């Protein structure tokens, strides 16, 4: 058996096992939600890995090398997601009314706490080498140092729980959850969101340069070239962005907006509260919108199986593309991942999500908090990259 056939067999076996698990979960209403979350996570992991859809990695490529494909895939995901979300939300909330928000949408309070949390998250992502979603799919590629970043994020969540009540009383309690349709109506919010995305695309195209395409071999048949395009080469930004937007919109329609931090925060909160490390009452947290960390009452949760699906999907994709390369960083790299993970965990807990839950799902839903996260997370990442380049850390 050739190596390529063996890799394909492993990938198909993993997908088949996840599909079997998904079917076995779908025994009741709760199980069907878990089943769908698992499959969506699997698909999301494949798209993340094949499209290299990591906010920090793509931002770093743009800042340091003026490569634009990754940033374009993010902006395309935002643009199509805004359209998809608008169609869904208009069916649920035909007329935006004061003090009424669309069901489950990640529309977080806007204030200086959100800005501070976003900045800390971006700086931590630069320090650790990836955002949290990037670390998840890189675990599937064999980057086992990302596990340390995830553990650091868990510690950051614990610190976030300890500082939450003070920050909530000081500022978050009075911060409004701003929603663009409340200001402009559905049509105006759609236009405003698309104008914002279009402006960023124009700036990206103006400042950057496209990555050279891999040379084609004229001696190969079209079937072989198509196979390489799907299973070996990086997917183009338009395809990646549309698929990310479609998965996110379908998840919102059937389950909840996608995010990757709620389960991690819930595990930390559930384990630390009985031990007295976390206050039993976290003021107002459970009433806010975003990737909120709730105390776990069941073994499996929709976000938990979604994250499991992401890692398995990324692993199946990486194996098939010969991109599974086990690695372990040196002591300095481990320290950076741990400290960066702590900052990301604190930022994700305090900001009620990460680049997926707040930035992506939030902007698509018309939340001003998503745009705030985008601006200040980018600022924090830029400062972090500058600090690393100067050798200050």
C-alpha cells in the first residue's frame, strides 16, 4: 500500500469514527444537538487546517511579509457571515426593538474592559504564536507545544474569574451591549458592516502582496492537479472565507454561534468553584452574551464536542496532506506559549470570547463589541510582534 493511500485511509477512518459517534449521540433532542455540534466541529477543523485560518498567523504574515491571502480569507468570512447572519436574524427579529437582542447572538458589553481584554488577548496570541483556535488546529498538526498554550489559557481563565467581580462592579455593569440594527436598522447595519469589511479589504490589497501560486506540472493530468488543490495545497482565501461563514451561520441557525473557549472556561469554573479558588457568585456573568463559562452539569456539551471535532478534523486533514509533523518547542518557546496562553485566557474570559466567539461571530451578528475586539486585538498583536522582533521578550 502506497503512503498516500495509507494517509487517506487514516483520514477516512477518523472521519468515519467521528460520524459513528455523531450518530450514536443522536438519541434524543439533546443528543441531536451534540451530534450536529460534533460534525460542525469536524468540518470547521478541516477548513481551519486546509485554509490556514488563524487570526494571529495571518495577521503576522501580513505585518511582517505583506502576505494577504490569510487576511483576505478572514475578511471574506466576515463579509459573507454578515450577509448570512442578517438573513437569519431578520427572520427572528423582523423589527429591531430597544432592549431586545437576537437569540443567543454574541453581542457583548462595550467599554474599556472589552478593549483591555481584547488587547491582552492579541498580545498573548502574538507571544504564544497563535490564537486559541489556531492552537487547536495546530495540535491536530502535531504542534504539541500548543497544549501548553491551552493549559496557560486555563490558568488565565482562573485569574479572570478572580478579577471578574471587581471589573463588573467597576465598569461592565454599566457597559451597553451595542447592536448595529438598533442604530441603523437591519438594512443600514448590513450596509455599514459590508462597507467596513470592504474598506479593510481595499487597505489590505493596497498594502500587501499576493502569495505566489505553486507551479503547475503540465505533465500531470487534471485529476491529479485537482486532488493536490483539495488535499495538499492551501485552499484559496475566497473558498476558505465562504466555508467559515457558512459553517458559522448554520451553527447559529441550529445551535448557537461558534466559539472555542466556553468549554475550557466551564471546565475551569466547575473544577475551581468547589475548591474555593473561584467565587461562587460571578456577578452578572451568566446573563451576558458571548462565550460565557457556565458551571458544567453534564459530561458533554455542544461547545465541548465542537472543540473535539475541530482537533480531530484538523488531524485528519493534516495527515492526508502530509502536514502532520510532531514538534515540541524548547524551554523558551514553552515559556512564551504558557505566558501567552495566560494572557489569552484572561482576555477571553474577561472579553467573553476570543477571535472566533467575539470577533467573528460578533461582527457577523452586528455587534459593536466584535469591531472593538478586532481593533484592540490587532493593536495588542502588533505590539506583541514588535516586542518579539526587537528581542525584548
